[in-house]
C-alpha cells in the first residue's frame, strides 16, 4: 500500500541541539500509524516539518509521492491537525470559531459546521456559549472538529485524548476507527500506550531524534501479550523443537531462556510435552508483556 506521508533521512538541528537525526517514517494510506517517544524525542519537530511549519536541513518529505515545494504546499492544505492543546478565540462560540477556520480554507457552509459538531459530540452544547467557558475536554473535541472541518484525507492527531474522561476516550477511539474505515490516513501521537495498541496498524518509536523501531500490527501480536518463558541451558535445541512443533508460533532465544508466543497452548500442556519428549528444562513461567514494557526496554 502506498504511503500518504513519507520521511527519508530527515535531519533538523537547532544550533547545537539535534531534533531529528537521519529520521525516517512512513504513514500508509488508509491506516492509523502511531508515533511513540518520550518528551523531547522529536515528535513535535517531525509534525511541524510535515506541515511545513519548520524547515529541514537535509532528507526528503513526500506527501502522496510528491516532494517539490509547490506540490507540498498544496497538499498540506488537505491535512487536518489536532496538536496537543488547540487554541481558539475565547470570546467566540464554537460555531463562530469553526466559521473562521472555514473561511481560511475558502469555505462557507454552516450546515457542515453543525454536522461536524454533531460528529464530535458538541451538538448539545449551548450554541451561544463562549469557548472560554469550555472545559478542557470540550476544547479537545472542538479541536478535533477544527481538524475535520475541510474533510481532509490525512489527519495528524497529537495527544487527542488530553482532557477527556474515560467515556470520552472510548468515544474518541471509536470515532478514530470510523475515520480510518472511511479511508482516512491518520498519524496518532499519544502517551496512552494502551490506546495505541488498540488503534494503530503500525507503530514507529522515536528517541533522541532517531527512529529506533518500526513495527506492524502483525508483529504486535508476537511482541506483546502473553508469552511463555522456558528457562534452559539448551536454548538452541529447545528453540528448534518448538519451531518444528508450532510452525505458526513466535520463538525467540535469549541468554538462558526461550520466549514462546502466538501459540494456543497452556502452561501445563507445554510442561507435559517436554516431559514426553525427554526434554529437560530448568523452569517454565508465563509473562505478560505490554506495549509499555516494550517501550521502556527499547528507549533505555
């Protein structure tokens, strides 16, 4: 599947600080791509470079396969963004704020404004209420409406769950999946890694301006979740046995153990299997590896 947004070898320095260091990234058309990294990792610089809000020192940025300046300028107008804490005119109401955003994009459609407000769950808010009186969660919903106002093909959502209560987070998750099912390309940045697990088709990890890992949804099922750890002095022998026995499984050798995942077998069944085949092990334990565990391991 072609990439809607692709960065190759992008570098960006602010004096002595390197924000992006030979960074590469790809967001496939019609899929949700997650971007995870600690504070200061380079996520904001990456987003700003895609939007043309900051220049890059080297490398290439392509949107729908286009790399020349004029084409990128035109294509960037079709990207909707929700960047962390969106800003509005506090003295205006929601409709008036969105009408300004429409005019900036050459649009004038009040019915579309009401439709978008309904989509993001702000249809029951007093139409005369000024945005200065909105809660953080309401402002976040209005920020999403702002991102959707021109029906963009590409959405960049940076910490979209900020200020939302648990019910709002669930509703937003379902809404993002609906947008994906309509063919939208979505880049999702979030520190709530459990949400990333449920939404993203691909996840890219960034740290100190570098891409340190990119993983697909298919690989997610083998990297995370329930794993069986077999402690042994014969890791190669047991790994080969497990690969022959469970061809669909993921088998990973470590120093003095073997990790088995993506296979439907219970703890005691595996123990009995080893016993029947005269295979000696030092111990068998179950581990549950989350995306949070994996993230902390690779950013060490």
